[in-house]
């Protein structure tokens, strides 16, 4: 996230201050839409790594604590050898991960910077230039 803050710089914040926007409006209308894709990417990466992590969970879990990844690991072991159930649990973990990623993508696209919108000045400029370009031809 630090790299994203450095790339955006303070120019956007200064422009908002010159335009008369306060801190809250600057945060919600400038910073948050610019940072949203990076925030969503970090959230998805952390969720995916946490969903499949078994190494650190094994060290922290007790016999009373049974997570999905530990259950899949236990069921796929040679002693139990119930690989069908382990694969169903793994598919469930994947489905949860994909569902979470799709929800995050929806909110990231909805709250982030929209690239399909044109500014008002660009439309006015295009309307003003088009007749002159047609007259030159």
C-alpha cells in the first residue's frame, strides 16, 4: 500500500484543497476510489493465502479447533484415507474463495475509479472540434 500512496502523491490532495474540498470529501471522493483496486487486491491475496494455509494453523490449532483446511488434511491422510470427503472440503474452500473474490471485485469496480465515464469538458471539446474538422475535409 505504501507504493500506491507514493505513486498517487500529494497532487490530488492539493488539487482537492484548492477546489474547496475538505478532508472527508477528499478522502471519500479522491483517495478511496484511487486506492480501492489495490485494497481489493490485497484483501483477495490475503484471503486466498489464509484459506489454504495449513502449516501455521497446525501449529496454533488444538484438538478442539478444527478448520476446513485441517479437516481436509486429516481426511486425506493415509490413516483415514477418505479422499472423497477431503476433495469435497477442498472444493468448498475453493468455492468460498471464488465467492469472496467475486464480491470483492464487484465492490472494487463499483467503488473504484471508473474509466468508462467521460468528463463534461471532453464532450464539449469533441462537439466543438467535430464541425471544424468536417469543414477542413
